[in-house]
């Protein structure tokens, strides 16, 4: 099995009920979804014998699938992901057409509809209070002898209405008190206590999404708000970041549920990105240096 | 060791555009109706959010002392009416220019009750 399989969350937008525009070609589109973001770590064979054996076997075909649980039937559905990170039908009508790889492929509309029906059939009045739907990206190796699952990357699918408004929330420095130390304490040390976060951030975001209605004149016109958490953290730390967002508590409040999106590079790239922003504020007391290829931090 | 030479604001803007904005645009939802607010801690965040379509006065910048600034300071050109109402401004060319948009200050940050009132007002 491959280690280090991670994925960011997906946002699936439900366009049913929106006003039709005569000149708008998107009237035919009912559902839409962001591109898929996942990472499967490098595969290492366990022995020299395995490596020699792999060299004599015809190369397998690798396919990534989005696997979800169909809440209607109890079955497991899997949708192949194209080379452009888009959802395709469960049983594609054409196979082996390499010309398709060079053409951008949008999400297959039938696949999107089937996915939505499988996830939300039991909750037609879903709101932002509804739970996110767990799913997995699965890397499968196919040979003439059968299929082998090489890795699984758990993630969540958030179904939002087209009328929902989005609030983008950065993580390090915005929820946590500092960019680098916030990352170090919460992602590396996995310390999810509130002391590493700005005071009041959890109740504020909770009340922004779950605000009471009918208490002021403007509340009836305030749209439904969905928080989206955007981070510079590398994708390998997505589980630790999700844990932070799930477990952070302040008084009786928790952070509102929302998809997590982030950086697709590695840890070195994170510090490269972070250090490039430090000409705006005073430089942190962290010193970053390398020693024989290892990235070291001094605080 | 590999380094990714990606600027933070470019990465965030690309992520917002490709993974968040595009699904709504595909359904014909106007960009102005998609975003409600953006919270960040650097001017690079403000630059990325503004490029993605969040109105400047709906962007909130938090500093290390937990103070929050709304980016609602209007940019007034010579001869322009200084009493112009709060409105979105044109996209700026560099993240550092967003320093000039820091306006309304919420000294106690997330604990300030005026912050929620400000955000929820039309």
C-alpha cells in the first residue's frame, strides 16, 4: 500500500431552482463541482525480488476513483477520475482513446447527478447544518490478473446550494495566532488548544454561520453562509488541519463545518511561500535553515 | 530538496478560482453573489481574495495582536469627492498596495461586537 495518501475536500454546487436566463447556456447544467485535489505518496516495493518481478510484468493501468456510499441502496459507487481531475461516468462509453487525454474534460453531468442523488436523497432540505458526506479517492492498479487497491485518501464532499454565499477563512495567522508557530504547534505537535488561536475566533465564526433569524431587520436578507477554510499548509498535513478545525473549542462553540482546501506542494514549498510574505510584517522569531538536506526550525 | 516557486497570493487565487469559484460560474451565478466575506492575515490574502471577486470592504485583515481591519478605506484621487460612499475599488496591481485599504479598525478583533454588526449589515 502507498503511504501518505491525502486529499482536500470537494465542493458540489446544487443549481436546482435557480432562475433561468434565456441566453445562458448554463441552464442545462444542474450540478457543478470543483476539481479534485488528491495526493498519493510514492510507492516503494518491499524487496529487490519485488522490484525484479515488477519489471517483468506488463505495466498496470492506474486509475483513481471517487468512492462513495449510496445511501439509497447501501451499495458502493465508484466514479473514475480523468487525467484532468474531473468526475466521469462509472462505465465510460469509450476506452483507450488517448486523444481524450489532451482535451480538458469537465465533470460528467450524469455522474454528478448520480453522485448527488446517492449522497443527499434522504435529506432534500439540506442546509449548511447538514453533515459533510465522507468519501474516498482510491488509487487502483489494474492488470490482466485483476485489480489492486494501492491507496485510499479520505475526504469529504460538501453539497451547497447555488444561493449560498461563501466566507473564505485562512487558517494559519487568521484562526491561529501566528503563521509559522501556529503551523508548528497545531499541525506538527497536534496541539489543538485554543491558546494557539485568536481569542473569539471560534464563537465569531460559529455565530456568523448559525446566527439567529428574525432578531433584526436585515436578517431576512442575509444569505446562508458557508465557511471555506483555505490554507498554505501542504496536502500531507490535511488530516492534522482537519483535526484542528474539528476539535477546536472555545467556550461552548465549535468552528462551523466547511471544506478544507490548500497547498498542493511540499513542506519546503510552504516555507518558501511563507517567507516570501514576511516583508509585510515583522519577521517571526523562527529561523529556518537546512542541514544536510533536512529542514530545521529554531524558535 | 525541491522548492516550489509559487507565490502565496497566486496559489490562493488559483485555488479559489479553480476549486471554489468555477462551480458557481458554471451554473451562471454572478460572482458578486458568491462571496460573502474573506478573512486573512496578510496583504497577499487580501490581494488573492480581491482578484477572486470578493469586494474590498468585505475583506478583513487580522494582525498578530488580533486586531481586525476592514478593507473599506476608499482610494480617493485628487479632485475626487472625499465623501464618496463605501464601495468596491478596482483591483490593485500588487499586494502591498492593499495596505492603503485598511480602514475600520476592530481593536478587540473577533471579540468586538461591532464586527458582527458590521459584517451583517447590507
